[in-house]
């Protein structure tokens, strides 16, 4: 079990609204990530679910039971914080089993649960060590082990990897995915890192200023963002945005150039519109293309190269060039957006609907040279 339902949840601190009428359902066994910029309300929403903050209005149900007024200890949830919060004078085994000892569980049962959690987290050989003898990743696994032994209905993670270096973050992401596959317990994970969200989640809640902008699968958010905020937040490097206006039923005018738009279901309204195109969906060439520009910055990563291109009357665009080695800073380059990957947003930032893309459509940029 572990279904979590939020119904019209509101949280205010005085006159400041931090959570604004949120309703959503996290299915049993699902891995859901709350993501958004700093101050968007993701940690506050997590604390409301655990009971560490009181609701202003609305309700929270866990397995159909209204827990809105229950204290955290009665909600059968386990939370893992950004800080490991381990007792330095206790061994790994003692830290993992601390909550069970406080609850008065028999020593034999505590030992069994601690050993089982240690095996799951590959901490078997560290049970007699102290936190100071562990790496950052190992300490975080101890904190997760302390949550596992409680056998909760759901795990809640509040930016648990932000204190780790880049290599450890990747390793811990893999371990958390493996842990979820093994335990099959509902998990809600808070992060400001959209790469973590995209790689770990079954579904993602994109939050902005206390509201849910979109709740969908990672691929749906990437391919079909509901609005300009989601389009700009999900994806790295971020989506390019270009101002223009409709010039026909399926044509879009940008600085006097006609951009072909395909797969569009909604008609283009009159007036200003915004074209969105991801860096990997811009084709590039040395001699021919819709727009001519000059490379200001070339970021060579080996597998990819990212070009920041200055285009007259449009501005700077980011282009992803897979495996490209032939272009350098200062080179002239011609760019063409792919018609089937162009997004359009109206004056309110709402996306115009597009047809589903064929599965065999590639997502990498390519040169015609």
C-alpha cells in the first residue's frame, strides 16, 4: 500500500501563500519527483504530506485514510533529509536501528531488520563503523537504512543528494532506482535538479510559485510541455525561445523568415507568439539554412558540442551538435529548425497542441555537410 492523494491543498504563512490549491494523486508503488526552482514550494509540499507542517485548507489521504490532522508518527511515512543527521557516537547498526529502539521493539527483531536493510544497501561490512569512518554516499545510505527499517507506506526524500559531489550523485541515483525496484514502495523525491528528476521518476510534478504547472511522465514533459515555463525548465541546455507571429495556417514569421510548423493541432492565433525549439532539434550547415549566424561560444564535450550562435534580429541560440569536431568559435553557420519539433506558445505562455511524434523520429542534431 502507499497511495497518496492531495485534495485542494493550501498552505499560507500569514498573508503569504506558498502552496496554492494543489490536487494530485501518487499511485501505490510509484516513484514521483517534485521539481522546480528554489522557492517554488516543493519542500513545503513534502512537509505537509509528512505532517511536519499543518494544512491551511484541503486534505491529504494515505491509502484512502484522511491523515490531515494526524501527527507525523501516525502517518506511517519515512523521510530522508538533505542532512544525514547521524549520531556520531553510534555505530552504523545503532544509527539504523535507533528509531526501532525508541519504539520499544525487541532487540532480536531490531537486529533482523537492521541486517536486512544493510544487505539491501550493501552496508553489511560497515555495521560496526562510526559515521566519521564513512564516505558521504555511505552516510546517506545509512540515513536511508534508518528509514527502511520502519517499513513505511512511503518514502519521502528531501534533496538527499545535494551534499554529494557529482560522481557520488550519479552513483546514488542508480542505487535509489535499484532500491525502488527492489522494495516497490511509493517514493516521493524532491529536487531542484531536473536531470535527477528526468532520470529517476515514473512521473514528475513541475512546481512554480506554489502551483502545479504539469504532472506527467519525463518524456511527456520533454516532448509535450504544457506551457513555456515547463518547456524552459525541463531540458539541459534549455529550450530556445524566439518571438514571432503567425503568417499562415501552418507558417510562422520570425524576423521576416518563414518557419514551417508541422504536426500542429491547434490553429495559430493572431498576434505575437513564441517559437520554442530544443538545441538538438536545430539542423546546421556551413552554406545553407533558414538563419545565418556566427558561433560565439563552442563548448566541446567530446560526445557533444554546444554552440552559442548569434543570429541577426533573433539573438542567441543554443545548438547541440552530436559528435561534431569541425566548427570553431567565430565560424559562420546556417541554422534550420525541424518543422516536426517546433513548439508554439501563445501570449499567456500556453502551448498550442501538437500531434504525437512518430517513434522513429530522431532527437539528435545533424549537419548537412
